[in-house]
C-alpha cells in the first residue's frame, strides 16, 4: 500500500494534506471494504483534533472519521454522496473535507514512514 | 466457544482462505473469511452467477437407531414424520418457553436415521441440548460429526452448471430441500443437498474434512466455475444474501428470548403434530392468548441512513417501540434494509417508523418480506 510522503497521518487512519484536504488511508479503505455511505459535517463546522467529524460506512461496518487537526470545515466533497465507492478506488486521491487550520499542527502528526510502521505493527505483518 | 480462550478454531480450508488473501474474522469462535475480492462483488456473483462458501463451521449431529423419529419429533418443532428419505426441512430446537435454542435443517437419511445441521456458534450447547432432551435411549446413537465434514455451499443460478461438471449425480432431479449421495470430484458417497442460506438456487456438499481432500475439492469447484465467473464468498456476503431473503440468523432474529411466533416462523412449527415437543405447551399458550405482542418486520429506509443491528426503532412522534436485529445496505436492491422487532399494531406494511442512526432519527417504512425473492425459472 502506498502512503504519499507529502501527507501527514493519524493513528485513526486519516491523512491530511498541507492544503487542508482530509481523507482516509488506503489501509483504512481496505479494512472497511466496500464503502457505501459517507456522512460529512456542514461547511463552517468546527474541527477538533482527535474528535469525530463524520462517519464512513461500508456494507458491514460503521467507522468514525477523526479530525487530524483543530480548525474549521472549508469545503465538503459532495461528490461522495453519489459515489462513495471512489474512496475504495483511490483513497489517497479522494478527499472528504477541506479544513482551514494552523499548519504548525502538521508537526504533531505521523509521517508516511511512521504511519506505515504503525500499520505494520498493528496488523502484525 | 471463543470465550474459553484466544485460540480460534479453523476449518480445513483455513490456509486456502489465507492464500486467497481473505479478510478473516472471529465468527462464533471460528477464524472465518469475511470477504475475498469484496463483499458487493461476491454478493452479486451469487445473485447473478455463482459463488462458493466454506461453511464447515456449521455442525452436524446424526441421530440413528430405532426410536430416532420419536426423538426428533420431541426435539424439533417441525413435523419430521412428513419427511421422506432424501428430503430435508427447516426446523428448530426450542426451549420450554417456546424460544430458540437454535434453528436447524433436518435431513432424513433413512428410516430412523437423521442428520441435523446446526449453527457454528451454538455447537456445544446444541449437542448437550440434544443429549439432555432425548435422554437415556440406548437404541439411539447420537453422534457429533461436525468435525468430520467440510461443508461447501455452491450458490447461485449457475451453481447447478458448475456442480454438473464435477459429479455423476442427476442434479436436475433433486428438488429444492432434497438431497442424494453420489460421486463428486472423484469422491464416492458425497451428500449433495439442494439447500443453502442465500435465497438463491444452489447446493451444499459434504466432503471428508482432511485438509488435502477439502482443498482439492474447493479448488476443483473454483476451476469448474471459472467459465461462469465463480467467486469465493465470505461470511459478509452470506449475511447480506440471507438478509435480503429475510432468513433468520441465530443471535439476531432468533434467540432464547424470542419465540417462534414473534420470529414469524410459525409455518415451520407444527403444533398439531402429536408429539409433545419441547416448547409446544408454551406456544399453545401464546396462541391461546391471542398471539405474540411483537413481530419481526422488514424495514426499508426512506431517508438517508443505514440501520444496523441493535439500533432502536421509534414511532414518528418519538416513542421507542422496537429494535433492529439485522440492518445493512442491500447490494442487490441498492436500498438500505433492516429486520426489526416492533409491536404487532405497528407491523402493517407501509407503517412509517424511525430508526435512530447515531444522533439522527431516520425515517423508514415497513415493507413485505422477503426483501428479495429469486426470479421464477423461465425454461
């Protein structure tokens, strides 16, 4: 699985780009399976690091989406309403929300390398 | 059971599933594949083509010897005297309260020789229940053959075409819920049953549970099914398929706190049969009291949201009245569906109810069951 080095990651399996785009990792989409529903906050909603900002549902499971940073929702990817499966097809390229946030917070998050190590420890392979 | 330790049980095909890169889960203490290529693809393969499931975690109890019919009649709610040799039917073991110990498929192998196929998670409990209920009857042999068979389910409209390539059995002559024995993949005397848990045509075969034989048969079925687009299917698709077909799952729609009439399974419960089967008196009392107070219904979500197992059900004016027992997106119908227990007076088709999905109340309506019915054959 590929984790772009220009992103930062959380232990809850979200990625965030420097421009504020937030999505879930390839590992997360693969674990969830066929994604059928993404529930996202309204534009302007407050984001708190480590707290849920929405949910993603596969056929068999519901999973919370956790914000990597404190900030505010600038934009919501409305295309996911009709095509949630694009998260499976391209987790790295499919953002869910765009956040307005203080970029210094990125320092607190995992690098691609650290995230990959975290995942391999979590799954034992 | 899983609570006795962390070691999961494995079927003979465990290494095969892992080699196919299946996602594995703990299901009732068993390390089982939940999906291989993807739940939706697997589900659709069964609805439109064919899929292959390892269901070896299911248990098999054989009752044999003089008096077995009487024992079965006491143990199970359906009327086994109606079965002919080579025929099977849906039935259940009940508690004295008329609730479920487990649901089963009973096969009549020959006179006074029966095979009861039981659920994985309830295997030990079931075997003990059978022994206790039948009691000391020296003429009856009760054998737990659960670990002796690898049970494979070949399901879907093309299942017959796949299996035909591997057997000399005349499959067309086996009616739904009948079975026979024959040569399959070079193995003699294989039980071939036209049964399943998907709401689709299909077969279940029982082969010896050694790893080499099990793996060979699994691979031969996949190879034979290639031209029909066969997919190995996991428990994820098995669950969505049975849900669309509104088939009960133990621990969800049926349990030891839910009685036969509530579950809508009265048609498999023969109160008129002579035998005083366990649970009969309680059910007669329920019937005399005017029937059950709550009922299993099908819900279709009207507004956006997916009902899940355990979510509470409300009236539109906010009174909590029931609970979802199974809920999921329906891959074939492309709707969000659920089974739920609600008061009988709210069970009519088109009744509007709300399901609490996290913090939101999501509107749904009662729809007829099953959600999906396989198309009639047009030959």
